[in-house]
């Protein structure tokens, strides 16, 4: 048996590859390297360079590597870009998933872990977002993740594929500096960039209905997130009925943008830097914090790393920039 990790050369996927290998599982990576980096894939892990849209390649890969389980992370993930290029997002994220599920059903693959996102919830008006909070995505990226969940569950039911949809909250940090996120799309690297330039980090709006007026998010260390994939994959592999899991992956702890920027400045040695408040960024919900207890109940998984560790490990990776 082998795991196929789509998107395994990406930021999160490379952590999942590492965690599954450390758990003793054989893994194969399929990645088209559009945002992935081949060097992130360990030398002794087979890397199939190609797209989830390539059905013939998928069929060959399933047969050649005797794939029994799939962890699907390959996707486009930039919210703003998804608004500009919705068809591209639907093609890569939805049609890519459809093609993958078709190949899985044909090959008799029985287990599937899917990278979903808190983006499926849209603008949740609740203190803690449970898995039963209604899904109402507000951008094409979130829509592709919700449609992906629907498709995965329906196909799982019809074809006897045990499925786990994992809804990640705000991911940060790195297990080792080489595996750090190279994109500058989220608050942690965006603040690093400003600090490195000697500029003021920006707060996108301080007039939200929150205690300090800035948005609140739930940050999760990528190494914890990777461990959650191992726990989910293990559960699906246990004997028993076909499973259908939907799980939030967060820490259940809200951190405001102002708190986050203060902590980043402290951890990176930029005390005394003052953030600049700019207008709100369109589409930002005031508060998105996970009710994170279902996954603990279901899988016994719990996050181990705090926000300070996320920042410190991301900063160590930031120091390697330009050397890739
Ligand atoms: N980073 C986050 O904050 C976050 C939050 C929620 C969900 N997610 C989801 O987690 C997954 C991984 O995200 P990431 O942050 O590691 O992004 P990433 O861009 O680093 O990784 C995505 C990987 O998939 C590959 N890829 C993209 N389209 C492909 C295709 N059609 N065929 C084969 N390979 C393809 C890319 O080359 C890349 O290696 C995505 O599904 C994303 O939507 C990420
Ligand atoms: O320089 C910055 C960067 C971000 N922010 C704020 O920081 C918060 C977090 O922003 P991120 O861009 O880091 O993350 P988001 O919460 O917007 O979105 C992330 O989490 C979502 C799920 O909640 C989706 O998964 C999405 O893909 C992922 O980027 C937001 O209030 C944003 O306005 C700032 O104030 N200044």
C-alpha cells in the first residue's frame, strides 16, 4: 500500500509528506510544480511531475505505485486571484478533484483526505465556528472548496471511499526552515516583508466589532496540521464501515491582528515598531475562530504548538529567502 500526496511539493503538502513518512507510511508525490518546489520532496520519495487534470497520468501512477490512499492538497489557494480568475480556480480545484476521484473510483482506492478550508464558512457570525455552522463562502476559492467537499462525500458514498474533509483555519510556521511558506499572501510573511524593508506593518482596519477593533483569527502550526492528516488517514484505514468525516483544524483560540503584529515584532526583535492602520480589506470577516473539539473527540488529535512557535519557525524560514 502507498499514499499518493497531491500537492506534496507545496508548503503544507511537504509537511504532510514528512509526517506520514515519520509515521512509517510509504508515500508518492504528484505535483505540477506551479507553486511547489521539487527540492521540498525528499530524495527517496517518488515525485510524479504532472497535473491532477491528467487522467492518464493518474491511472498510470495509481497502477505503478499501488496507491491505496490519497491525500489531496493540490489546488490554487489565493482568494484575490480566485475573484479575478474564477474559471481557473474551478478548473484546477473542482475539475482537478473530479478527475482525481474518477481515477480513484476506477482504481478502487478506498480512502481520501481532502484539504478544505475555513473559507467554506464565509463570514460566520458566531463566536466559535463548529462543523455544523452553515457554509456560505464569499469568494470563488471558498466555493471550490465547498463544492469539493460535496463531490468527495457523494463519490465516497457511492463508491465506498472513506473520506475526511479537513477544514484548515489560518496556517503558519514551518517544521524546518527549508519547508517554510515561500509565498507572501498571509499576515505572518506580509508583516515579515514590511519589517525586512524597514517599513511599518499594516493593520487592515481597526474599526471591527472586536475588543481591540482588529480582526480575530485562529492560527494553527503547519506541523500540527500535518499530524492531523496522519491521524485522519489512520482513522480511515481502521477496519469498519465507510467513514465520512468533516473536521475543523484550528486551536480554538482567537488572536487579533494587533496582538499578532505585536508578537511578531517581539519574536523577531523589532520591538518598538508601530503598525500603520489602513482601511479594511474587502471581504475580511471580523472573527473566525474554530470550535476545535470535534477532531480531539474523533481522532484524539490536539494542537501542540503556540503562536509564538509559529512565528519563530516561520522567521527562521524567512532567513533562507533567496537561496531557493
Ligand atoms: N495555506 C493556507 O493557509 C491554507 C488554508 C486552508 C486550506 N489550504 C489548502 O491547503 C492546500 C495546500 O496549500 P498550500 O498552502 O500548501 O499551497 P501551495 O501552493 O504551497 O501548495 C499547493 C501545491 O499543489 C500544486 N498544484 C496546484 N495545482 C495542481 C494541479 N492541478 N495538479 C498537481 N499539482 C498542483 C502546487 O504546485 C503546489 O505544490 C490547498 O488545497 C489549499 O487550498 C491552505
Ligand atoms: O499585512 C496584513 C496582512 C493581513 N492582515 C489581516 O490579518 C488577518 C488574517 O489575514 P490572512 O490574509 O493571513 O488570512 P485570512 O484570514 O484572510 O485567510 C486565510 O484563511 C482563510 C480561512 O479562514 C482561507 O483559508 C484563506 O485561504 C487564508 O488565506 C485578516 O484580518 C487581514 O486583514 C493585516 O491586517 N495586515
